[in-house]
C-alpha cells in the first residue's frame, strides 16, 4: 500500500514537469536577424584633424646618394618649378653599371630567343652526321665478324706454338698476354699513386681554405657584434621594427655555436683525417657561412629600419650599412669558395675510384686473357676452336655495342630536332627577370643622383659648389610659392596610417565649408609632442590648389583649418560592416552568415579598416552572402 502511494506521487511530479517544459517552449521568443549583403565597393581610410595655418618654413633638400656634385643648375633667388633638377652628382660609375646591366639583359633575352628558336641548322647537321657515323661503325663491325670467322680457322694451326711460348719462363719468350699483365700492374700502381696525390692535395687545400673562411666568418660575427653594440646606435637600431633585434641575437648565437664546433673539427682534420671527415668539415663550414650570412642580412635590415637623429647622422648610418654590406660580400665569396672546395674534393675522389676501377678491370681482363690463352693452347685444336668461338662472340658483342651507339646517336638527333623543354624556358625567363631587376635597381640609384624641386618656389640657400661632396648641411633650401602650410597634431593611434605625400582635403573656417582646398602631407615630425599626458605627432599639410589662387592670397596665418587626410584607398574590394565582425580573443575574427534561415559562424580574414565602419574582407564570406549585424527577439 505504501509503495502504491509513492508511485502516485512520482507520477504527479512527472506530469507537472512535462507541463512546465511545454509552457516554456511554447512561449519561447522568436529570434530576428538583421543582415547586410556582402558587396564590392571602394574603401577609404582617412584621418580627420583640426589645425592652424602658419607660415611655412624652408624646405631642406639633399641627395639620397653620396658623391661629388657634378652640376648645379640654380642659384640663390632663382624661381624653380616643381620637379626641376636643381643639382646632380657625378654618377659616371652608375652609368657604366647601367650599360653593363643593359648588356646582361640583352644577353639574357638573346639566350632566351635562341632557346625558343631551337637548334641551329649547323647543330642539326652535326647530330645527323653523328647518326651516320654510328651506322657506319655498326656496318663495319659486321664486316669484322666475317673476318674473325676466317682468322679463327687459321689460329688453330698456330695453337701449338702459342702453348710453347706461354709455358716458357724465359724473358725472351714473354708473350703479348704476359706483357699486357705486366703493363696493367704497372698502370694500376701508377694510377693509384697519381690520383691519391690529387685527393691529398685537395684535402690539404680544403683544410687550409676552410681555416681561412672560418676566420672570415669569425670576423663577420665580430663586425655584427660591434655594430649592434655601438653606442651611437643605442636605442635607435631597428626602431621601425624591433623584431629584427631578436632575429639578429638568435642567428648570431646559432652561428657562433656552429663556428665553435667547426673550429674544433678543423683541429681534428689538421691532425690527420680521412677524406670523408674533411668532406663533412666542408659541409659544416658551408652551414656556418650560411648562418653568418643570415645574421648579416638581419643586421643590414635592422640598419634599414634605424632612424637617424642628432646623435646618429645619415653618413654614420650609411657607414654601418657599408660595413655590413662588405661582410655580406666576403661571406658570399667564402660560400662560393667552399662550394668549389667540395666540388674539387668530390671530383678527385670520383676520379680516383673511376680510374682505379678501370685499371683494376684492365688488370683483371689481362689475367683472364692470359689464362684463356693458356687454356686454349693446352687444349690444342679443340681449345683453338673454342677460342675462335669466343672471338666470334666478342665480335658479336662489338656489333651489339655499335648498334646501341647508333641508336643513342639517333635518339640524340631526335632530341635535337624536338621542341624546347618547358623547364628550360622557365629557367631562361627567370634569368631575364633577374637581369631586369638588377637594371631597375641601378636606374633607381641613378634617380637618387638628382635633387628635384618638390614644389614650385624660390631657392633660398645653396651650400655647396661643383666638385664638393655634401656632408652635414642641406645642399639646397627653398620656399614654396604658397608660403603657408597647416600644422595639425595627429594622435598616436592614427599616426601610423599617415605617410608623406598623402592627399588631403582642406576647409578653412574663414571661407566656410563650401570652399575646399586640396593639399598633401609635406612633413611628419619624428619626435612626439605630449599634451596632457597624451602623445601626438606634428604633421604639416601643404596647399596644392593652383586654381584657387584668389583664395590663397587671402589666407592668413593663424586661421583654423579642418583637414581630412586620405591615408589609403582600395577599389572594387569586398566590404563587411564592422558590427558584423566578432572578435574572439585568441581564436581570431568571425562573422555570422545567415544561410536558409540558419546562422553559420565563419572565420574571416580582414584587410583595410575604412571610414564609415566598413572593413575590407579578404576571405571567409563570398560576395552576395548575408552577414548578421544585429540580433533581436520578438
């Protein structure tokens, strides 16, 4: 009875729970998704600031290259137009290098053209002649077989005399077979001695050269250490990208460790080591040099990312770069030298093995020939018949070899007249691109030999004469025709977006929003300006509107200016609203895509963050798909 009551109580509880669940599910609110379709369009990233009009200061102009001034085209007080060449350096060496690069490019193109045109008629004729020559050799071998069959019969009669000569131990009765054995033994010993000397010479040369190149590597590491620890570079080295400092430390430490090991192996090699150990020493040295070269590359890149200052002049920075560049050249030369060592040692070992094997084979063959001749003589006529048959077989082998040679020549001829290989074309095209890149670099360096006026204006200073080498002071100073610019303070958060020569749209409160001027960023001050514990950077914006000359004449110093600097712009790219992107800490950025009423969460890759809350979409969602920007419930 008691169990029945308990069962009834549990049944009532179950009914209540089921009813509650049904009530909750029935009254669950409906989810409403607000979506936006992914479309293509233009994304503009800009920085808006308010600044003040002020009188522009002089613009200092310098050469980007070093050297002696060869020509000065303007004097103090002269009016100059934008892009006018004010002065130029003596760049005769670069001009010669340009001519050499042009010649290299022409050579690469000519080689490519020759490759595409295929073999010449002369080459085809030579290959065809080789085929005919091999065919003639085959036919001659067949004729020789007939002659051998005839001579075999004659050799039977001579077999008794041959046996007597072979069994005789007198020096006057040495047969041809015995003499061949003697010559083969002498040749084998001479071959071993000759090629072993070549191996020994290359091994000793390798040890000497490796010692020299390890010294070069050690010097390069010392230069790296001296450079990165120089006081003038302290707190300035690679400030644009400090990650290179860690890369330098890591690569330097690895190279130093490898160098220490290689030096220890060198000591062992000097005390007498076989060719295999020396070959490993060469490989270890190649690895050391490659690691030192990597450390030099990181050091040079770090110098490229170094900002000059009052304590670190451009010429000092260039001197550091030149020192590292010189070490790169030395290490590159050392790598080539060690590679040559390895090739020479490998080649001498291969020559030894090949030639000794050939000499041993010759000796073996001489012994076989002698024993065969002796057996042939002892077996008298019957053996002579067998030997004759052997000769016939040998001649048949010559026929087979001649036939194979003929077929190989025919295959080479077919290859000569066949179309060019695709891989060879790709290699040839890569050489053309390499030559073009070298030429472009020289042309860029030639452009740096000129000082051009960045704007229309007047020359106010000319600090050097023809034949002098600029150092310290600016070569020229000038003022623009529009002697006003706008100084704005850009926050630390936005300064990385702004670059010199970025376009800007300007309005002045004095003229109203309807009057717009165009301009460009003319200068970005590298040092920070701190206002109420907030970091800003001074940016100067110059006017570039020639068609608003009347308004420019009315501009006064101190006027309030509103600036919109266009820092980047991309056309025809996929765009996604910022509110559609979910940032999951550590897991990446995601977007919710509504597909047939179901929300899919996808990992997305973003690019440029533009104005108006839109961002460039690189991957994750396709054009036309709908992304969720807001979720509500009804």
